[in-house]
C-alpha cells in the first residue's frame, strides 16, 4: 500500500534528527538529548519502517547492521581508484630534517621559506577508505596491498561515528568524496570490552589493533557491531564539489562540516622545528591520548605543492611518519633456529619465552645474520632485551643477563613445541616416545651460535657470500621450492589464492612439485588422490589456474623470485624492456643505466637469467602462461612513449626529480648514462662530458624549454639524429 504523506514526512524528519544527534554525540561531543530520548526517537523510526517497508532506505540510522555473508564466502576484492600508498618512516630528528631538505631541493625552495605542515598522531589501527556519492556512504574498502582492497562496506556501516549520509547543514555535500582514515578501538573501551568477553567465558583479546582487524574481517555485521570501533579521518583521496581548496586544513574543515570524524589532535604548524616539537609533545602524552599510536604523520599543507612533488613507487613524497622511541622488554633466549629463505639465504631466528612488547606478544624474531649474533654476544639461555623497532618489528637488542652455570632443571621441558620434528606414529596409532629437535636448531643451555656448514633442510654444503650464508641447491632444496611456489601464487604475482603454503607443501610432499612452474601443469586426477581434495576443490583450482594464465609482465617478473627484484623493481624492468627476451639478454652495463638499479642488483639479475635451472623454469612456465605488456600509469601513447632520456647539468625551472617524473608521465624512461640506445639528452647549465658523448653517438640534445614543450605536447620528438646541436 502507498505510504501516507504524514508518515513519510515523519520518517524523513526522524532520520534527519537521528543523524544530527549522531553527529553531535560522536563527532562534536556535545549531545543535546538524553540517551533515553534518543532511544525513543529511534524506536519510533523502527516502528514506522516496519509498518511501511518502503521507508527503509540504506542511509537510515536503523540500517547500520546488514545481513551476514553466506557461509564460506570471502570479501569482494576491489581496485582502489587512487592507490593507498605507504608512508616513509623516519626515526630520528636528523632523518626528519633530511626529508625536509629533499622536499626543498625538489621544489627549489629557498631555506628562508618555511613550509606549513599538517601534523597528526599516527594511530596504530586498521586503515580504511570510505566513498560517498551525493552525500551517501556507498563503499568501504580495506587498504589491502595498496592497489586492491576488500569491500567491507557492511561492516563499516556498523561503526557508529561513520555517517551513513553527510550533513548539508553548513555547506552542500560533494558529488563524490573518498576519504581515508583509521579504524580504532580506544584503550579504555578495549579494556571494558575484554572484561565483558571474560565474563561471557571468552578469551581476552591481545590488543586493540588485533581486535579491530579481527572485527572488520568478520562475515556477520551484527557481530562487528558488538565491537567499540571508531573511525578517524586522515586524508582525502578524491573529491568532486563546487569548492576549490588550497590547503589540507581547508579540506578538513569541510569534512567536519559534513560530519566526518577525526581524532581532534591534528593541527597546522610552520617549519620543521614545529613538526619535531609536535612529535615530542605527542610522545610525552602517548599514554594520555585515548588510542594506541606509534608516531606522528606530517604532510605539506598546501595541496599545490603535493601535486608538484608527486609520489615514488611506494610512498607520497609530501608526507612522512616520525616514529616514537621503541618499547623494551626482557625475555629468555630458548633457541636459535636457522631458516632457509626463498632464494637459499640462511637466517638465524631467535625463539624466546612469550613476552608482551608494546602491546604485542613476541615469541620469536629474526637475528639477521651470524655477524649480528656474534656482535650481540648471544648464548642460549641468556636473558635478552627485546624491543619493537618503530613499534613494528621485534628485535633482540642485547644481553640483559648472560647464561651462566648449569642449565635450569626444567630447561629441556621448556623448549618450544614448534621446534620439534613431527612425531612418528606407530601402527597402533600411539605417538613414539622419542622426540627430536629439528635440524638447524641450537637449544642447549650456554652454547654459542655458529652458522651450520650444511643446509638444515637438504644437507647441501652452504656457501658464504659476504656476511650471509646460502644453500646453493636451488629448487632441489625444499624450503626454496615451497617458498618460490608460494611467491609465484602470491597476490603480487599470479594471485592463485586457492594454493596456500600448507597445500603447496602437500603438493611437494606428494611429488607433484619439482618446480614452481608445475603449478600450471597439475593433473586433476592426481590431486583427487590426495587427502582433503574433493572434486569441487580440484575443479575450483583448475578454473582459477585457467583464469590466471595471462599475467602482466611486471607480475610475471615478481613470480620468478629473482633476488632483489620486488614489485617496484619489476615495474621498472617491465617499463624499460618491451619483453622477456630483451630483459633476459640485457647486460649488466645496460641494467645499471636504469635509475634505481645498482651494480649488485644488475649482477643478481644477470646471474639469474644465466642459470640453467632458471632457463628450465622459464621454459616450463611459458608452456602454459602468456605474458601481457605492463599497464603503466604513464601515457602509453604519450609524447615520449618508448623513448629513453638522460638528464645532465642544472635545470633552471625544474628540479631533477620533478623533470624525471614529468618524463615518466609522458611515457618515457629515464636512465643515468648515455648509450647508443638513448633517444634524448636534456641539458641544463654546465652539462659536462655527457653532451660531447651525445654528439658523438648522434643522440638528440634538448634544452630545458624544448623538453617542456615535448612533455606538454606542444612539440613532437623528431626521429633520427639530425637535430644534434
């Protein structure tokens, strides 16, 4: 039946009133009505919506909790319209001043001119992105890998201080708005939440961040709503409205008017000294501020300067995080285990008695290499200092009390269970009485560490490479084969998420993997013979493998597990070489001309392609896989598409970094040295010997103005070498 006009208007009035009271309570901390009066209004709206379901709109305060996902269904993956990049972490005052100096050089700003910085605490929560269309909350994503996140809209709708619709009381709402921020649980609320859990017979949660992360990944929004989550905005990713904003502060004033929450601790300061003072003040008040935090974030306030600076492959150039001093604790060193990495590197790992360090329970941590262990002077049984460097990575910092005398009576009984081999099971099902600590584990009280002469995984003689030891057995070494297969299946490579580490190890133990490339050669009938593999799971894996056979060039390079080549380097190589054949044939001299690739990395890449095992791996992989060209953020058909440039001398209008960014955005690639394959040499004042070399090689020389005309599309790059000056 049609909704009577009176009831429709009352429902609209109630929605508006409840949204306003939510903002007053959660955002502005100045409630105008009692909780009982709020509940009365809320119940009235619920009753109206039950009588007339047509009144139940998504932005209604009654619709925060949606239906749970079907059993076993995961969150949809969605690409970020604007990547959620990392923030460069700095730990000392000197590093902060060096960061400002880099910004100053890039922008060619005199020392006498101070920058305005927007500063705020760096909260230790879970990052999320919220999108509003015409003022209505339509999508919420996790950060994910920065490029692709997971759609957790239904869960974020339960967070009480996230407005489901923006307020238009003070200014018109934007057509499109995407903000980023942190989902958090205040420490006091977390303590109360844990007390309730314990009263209900549930185990207490470790810390607010873990609780937040776990809550947001639940499939039932009703369960998420039980957690005392809050959202606090820290950046605008996209905005379409009738207003032009000059500064971060102006944009945030608009966000507050629209009802979006922030923690209220941010401010704008002038000069790097003021940034440092803000950091010191926040660190001194670290445990007075209601949320866990591990530093401060400083961002240039002027938006035009941010545009000029741009970003690197992983971070924005206009902001930094200044971390707090780490938190320290002591524990007992129970064992040192040698682990074999994806490319054969042997790394010692400390196992300690569980201890809380800065809100995180630490049981083990890397010891980097044998030299580091020797420098610390560690012996098994030592009491050691532990800290979370930058409040993130646990580290052994030194010996608090050395292991002396006889071992404690209970020493053998307290060796961590995970260090023992899998127990042997007899025919009667009884576990064998004899238990053995795994190979590569040093655990006897008072002993000093030495790197093993043979690989603990395969028994091959280890080789020393500088300060590191490596197992040279390549894919015949189980951890290397399993690790590289896991990397090939990972989210930065082929994204075969139906094959995790446990299943990959099962395939190896069943003799179905001798190379990571064998993933694409799996026989479904042989899979059906394995435990826990049914027809449906095999069919699903086969379908996903079929979907993933075509992969962009940069992701393919990540999948190869070439030492030192991660996602950023893979993109650089994919941009610089049109196909795998050209890259495989590139010399060390050609590789080091690329900015960001030094002699050691060039040698590593060259060595990898020369190995017989690498050639066999590639051949088998390419039997089933098609490599696609890289999708670049620069212009594929831009004015400098496919052109190689070198810069020399001092440019007048641009800094070198700004010129490089313009060239790449126009489709070009910047190298550091002149060769016959260079298309343009861009010269500034005092160009040095490179200009003479360019003339000798027939490379076209451009003045700064000519370069700018090219990238702005007002000139065309001439072919050939007839334009050398």
